[in-house]
């Protein structure tokens, strides 16, 4: 037989080397899809794909997964705490507004300047 068959371990090693290089250097794929009818653009889809290691992503300033509540327990806790604080602020604002409506003379006294 003239043809040689490459062993499976060589192919997997080659694939590991390629994957290692891609993750180390990074790979960017970008493209746009536009759908038009009678020269009127109906839909635009922008596709941006970055394939790299987490270390490389952090080097170039990408760390969105740390702040995504669906991917990070710490981010989820902060989101819940933030929502709770916002609700408490709204409640306090309503109470202050009710006090201002109930005591109109109190507002006038606080606005007067001292002699």
C-alpha cells in the first residue's frame, strides 16, 4: 500500500497543539448579516466571536462573566442586594413624601434663612 494512515494519537496531539495556540493567541471571527427588501434594510445581525483562554481574555480586558448574575454567585448576591436596597430607598422616599404632604408648615420653616 502506498498511502499511509496517520495514527489517532498524532492527530489528537496536532489538534491539542492547534487548540493551545488558538487559546493562547486568541481567534476573532466577525461578520454581519443584512436582510434587505427593495433597498430597505429589514434586519441586521452582527456576529462577533472571540475564542481565547480566560487568562488571555483578562489580559485584553474582558471579564464580563464575573459580573453576570447567571454565571457568578457573587454577582447574583450583589444583584439581589442592589434590588433590596433600591426597594428600601423607594419606601423611604414615599415616607418622606407623605411627611412633606402631611406637614406643609414644616417645609416653610426649614427654607427660611437664619438672620
